[in-house]
């Protein structure tokens, strides 16, 4: 059995897919299986996958006849995986050559059941590379693991943690499903460690979620994801400090949406503003210490981060 299963959901990313697959096939760590779940692509993605699979026996294909969404695709990959560890890569992103090797080396040295690396952004419109604030969280995670609330793809997860903890991506959401997964994994893991020099390249393309216009469906997904996360925190008996950090993160997302609504003319829809304001009020009511949530949020702004 392979030591690592790498799960890649694929949907209409033929423009970037070859680079993604090449970066995974070229990893210095070789004991991996690469599970590609094609979610009924209508472009050339499936042809690219079949060509790579014909040349590399480590690639396993799951070909779906109907599009079921990225969460369902990732969950299928989890169910099909055979490795001791799980890694996730989006099909438009790519990795530094020693990314998985460094993470697994840290896992063996520390005995952790989650190991997180870091990320570099790559902008397809400008060709520029950099680091987005919401991806640059390792410093805060060192103070409390609950700060790992986004960028789930920057980590590897012990397969037994995911399987025995029944940690999955909520299906039917088009936003916040990734945070639901990683927040739950953080709460259920025994030890999370970091490897700052293991670099995941996060591609900013025109279709990236960070560049999509705000829609009511995103806000409704955030609402549903918030409810799932709040229930999970209660079920696992999360420490109060962790709980406030997660609430503060959700507040930061709502404040980000509010900022868009206030400053961007492409968001004139009153329904959006009403949904944001309602969710902020609901969040304040649910939070066990809403005053601390807001204080921590604004202190974070002063310290140069808002996620």
C-alpha cells in the first residue's frame, strides 16, 4: 500500500491540469498514489487525465458521469484512498518538488497526525508570485492550532484521523466547505506540526473563488457551514479559546463581504447586504463571548491580519 494518497478533484481545468499533474508526478517522495476524480468535465481535462494515467501507474482515475461538486469528488477520493496519509491538491495548483517529502519527514520526526506547510500565490493574470494574508498563518498557528481555519490543502492528514473521525467535506456547499473540513480535523487531531519550507503553489486564476463576485449562494453556504461548525465545536467539547478563534474567523469573512458591499459598485443588491447583516447578528448571538470575538478581530486588524 502507498504511504501517501494524493486526492485531486478535477472539473474543466485543462488549461492548468498538466502542470498540476507533472508537479505531483515529479515529487521527490515517490511512494504515493494519485487519485484523480474527474467530476464530469466538459473540456479536455478527461483526455489529459487518461493520457497521464496511461503513462504513470501511480495515477488512479475515478470518472463521474454527472457533476456532483468538489466536496463530493474529494469525499470519493477519501473513500478510494489506500495510503497511510492523505494530501489534497486542486487541479489548477502545483507543488514545489519536495513538498510532500518535507511534510512526511516532519510527520515521522514529530509523530504528528497533521502536518501543515505554507503556500505561495501565483497570479495567472500578472505572473506575479507572493503570499496572501489568509494563507500566511503559521506564526499564529504556533500560538494556537485553532488558527488553522483555511487553506486545508497546505497540509497532510493521517488517514486514520480522517476515517475514524468521520471527517468529510460537506456536500451541497459552494463556499466554506473547506474550512468545515480543516476546522474539524484540527479539533480532532492529537498533534498538528508545521513545516515552513514545504511550499504549495496556489494559483489565482479568473475563476478562483477569491475572484468570484459575491452571490447569495455563497452567503447561504457560509450560513450552513457555520451551523455545521458550531455544532461540531460543541460536540467535541472544543476549548473556549479555540471556539472564539473560529467565531472570529467567520466574523472576518462576513466583514470581508461587508467591505465589498460598501466599496464595490458591482454589489448593489440589497438582498446581499441584508444577508450579511443578519448573519453577523446571528453570529454575535451564538458566540459564547461576542465581545472578545470583536475585540480579537479588531486587534488582528491592528496587527496586520484579518483572518
